[in-house]
C-alpha cells in the first residue's frame, strides 16, 4: 500500500514537471511556432503535451499497450527529457538575462525581445544540435586504461589484466546490439578477469531485448571468469532475482555481500547495492563482516556499485575498489552535482594504499545521450609487488 508521503511527493514532482513543460511550451509558441503558417495553437499544444508525457504514458500503460507502441513512446519520451533539460536551461538563461538587463542595460535589444522568431529558431536549432551530438557521443564508447600497483604478493601472479564495465542499462533503450559491441571489445582486450559493477539491466528486465542476452554474455572469454554485483536499477524495478538468473545463465557470477578467493592469488569481494534496503527491506552487511575469514595478506579487490562511504574499504584494508553509478553526470552540467555528492565521481583516487576507480558507465539511463563525458570500458593493468 502506497504511503501518504509517497503520494504527496509524487504529486508535487508531477506538478513541477507539468509546470516546467508548460513554461517551455509557452515560450516555444510565443517565440517560434506561433509564426508557423497554418499551425493552430490547439494542434501545437496537443502534439507538445503528447510528446512531453510520452514517457509517463509508456511507464503507466506498459501492460496495456502493444510492444511496438510502448517502446516507441518510451524512446520518444527519453529523448524528450534531454530536449526538455536543454530547452529549460537556455530559455531560463535568456529570460533571466532579459530580467536583469532592466538594470544592467548590456543585452542587445533583439535578444531581450521574448517574441523574437529568429532567437526562437536559434534556440531550437541549438538544442537539436546538442541532443544530436549527445546521441552520437553515447553510441561510441572508448577504452580507458589504468596502470596501478598493489604492494602485495599475489601468489605466482605478477600482473592481472582486469576489464571493468558499469551501468550498461540493458532494456528498451539500450539494446542487445550495444551488448554485442561490448562483448567484442572486451574480448579484444584479452582480460584475466571481467567485472560488471552494477546496473547491467534497466528496470524493464523482462523486455524482449533480453532474449539473446545470456548467449551473448557467454561469448566473453577470460582467465578467471566474469563476476558482477547488483546496482540500484536492478532493485528499482523489483527485478534483482531476475537479474541474478539472467547473469547466472550467462555464466556471470553475482557476488552479494560475499567474497571469493581466486586462484589462491587474490580476493574478489562484492557488496550488495546501498539502495537495496529501500526496496527489499534487507540492510546490506557491513564490509567488516563480509571480510571475515579473508586472508588480508593477499590483494583485495572490491566491487561496489556506488562510490560512497569510502571510509569503510579504507579502514578494512581494501587495495582496489571499482564502482560506477555516477555516469560522470551524463548530461552537462550535471557533473557539477555529482562532483559535490561523491568524493570521486569519475576516474582514479588514491587514499593511502587504497585505490578507487569510478567508471562513467557504458550505457545511459533515461535520455540515450551523453554531453561532457563519454561512455567507457575500463581496462586495468594491476602489477603486484611486495
């Protein structure tokens, strides 16, 4: 049963969303579309609100809509979120400039004029360009390489080649062909160990796109196998068990608050996601408890989807943690927010002997675009020396 607080918060968010879209739509009509011949305001607002609410319509009507219509509305709505975001940024900046220029008197008259079709067309074209570039950028992941050292012996191992991937978000928007490209790129790196650090699946895990996933994952080749931990999105959709099933069928072992010694040379530790307790009511174990019985003289590699509470792995003597979750902001300027939330929202961090690598992720969540960052596969060469 939904609590009154959830209903109130949901209502407020919905009303804010409606208000922001109305603001964008009104400015669009005033500055551009009212000048389009034969376009009536009724047709404009009908199309505008259908596009604005297409994502919400798809999410609440999934069980009743044909698959093609559901996926079409979801994709259109996801792109609209990106358009909405950048329209809102640009229109707000222009309106604020016009407001402040009442005192500053520095903005040219043609920019101050809110009903200027040339300015409206310029904003429209600029946002289309931004989103188009973001869609192209999101489709071309890069390989990001790190060379790190761990001051421990790892049995007979002198080096370990690790490939880490986070935030694939397989589902309606990120399709099987994206996974196939990933598998080919990962195999080309000839890894000893493959790590999937959460959010392999999006919420809609039962989508038809999952039919070939197990077979494709099984094409991965490595010396010591493939391992994974769950992310917040496996929990948001209530699909944690299904995710584990799919990954198990694909010969990817999921570590849930557990550790595994590999080849007598190092330990791999996997933590359940921090958000899991909000959805299943089970608090994840403390890292200290998970590491009971672990031989700390061997190298310790930790997988944790969110790069939060770093004081725990530092205190427990973890040598390397790999994380994702942040997407490095995904859409500029959200990076400035993730940089404030997380001590390290992307890249390599050293804290004494502890090292953290945070990936920007391979896929996307929501809008299938990336601005100000690129998707990546993380290739890590670990050298062991006493």
